[in-house]
C-alpha cells in the first residue's frame, strides 16, 4: 500500500489546526502509519528541502519550518501521495480550491500550513529521513474493507 509523508507546519500547530488537519486526512480514508510532535533541527530542514537550496525563498523556508514544533505524519492508502496533495491544495493558498486545507485556512505561500510529498519517490526518501522503521506501525484498521475495495 502506498505511503506519503506529511508535515503539519509550525503555523498550523500555533494556530491550533493540528486536529482539524489530521481529521481531514482521516476522513479521506488515509490511515495513520506514524505520527510525532517534534522540533525540527536546521540540519533536518536543510536535508528535507535540499531541492530548494539556493532559491530566493530558501532561507525563509528553513526558518519557517524550524520556527516552532511540527507534527510529522506517515499516511497510507491507495494513491496516498496524490490524494493527500489534493486534500492539501496548491502550493499557493490563494490559488487553492476552497475545501482544501490551504484553500480554507491559508493566504500566503510562506505560511501554507502543511507539507505533502510530491511523488512516490519523494515519499520514500522523506519517510526514511523523518521516521525510523520502529516509528512506523502497521495495523489492521477495522474499517479498511469499507475504504479499500480489495481488503
Ligand atoms: P509544495 O509544498 O506545494 O510541494 P514546493 O514548491 O515544494 O511546494 O515548495 C516547498 C515550500 O516552500 C512551500 O510549501 C512553501 O512553504 C515554500 N515556498 C515555495 N515557494 C515559495 C515562495 O515563492 N515564497 C515563499 N515560500 C515558498
Ligand atoms: Mg514540494
């Protein structure tokens, strides 16, 4: 089953939106495989966002993601990467559809509330960077057959 990696960013945590955001992924049918509340180090932020190193917004991005605690999630489900990206919305909240997390709670790209892996390759890299094997917990959810046809 596909997995994706999500960060509930510091602005969302500070604004008390952690529960609201987790609720949206849960109601979509995505299944928790891992979750932790943590302060991101500068080193982890730089590795996670390595593809953006050198861009004009990079320094601001690293200070944003390290500015307060975050919640890191591993979510599992059919097409988990694409489904989570749709639930999150577009990179720029102003262009995000109402009904998406960024479209409902955000205005600015530098305060866009949540990260989601952009491909299966990225999710594999990011999950390995943020979670140890022991922190990912496989489980049978009693509703799985009502969310996944072939369970
Ligand atoms: P994504 O989070 O939708 O995948 P990316 O292009 O991968 O978007 O950018 C990573 C993060 O960098 C964004 O979520 C946002 O927080 C920040 N970011 C991207 N572009 C800008 C910008 O033009 N100004 C400020 N921050 C930006
Ligand atoms: Mg991205």
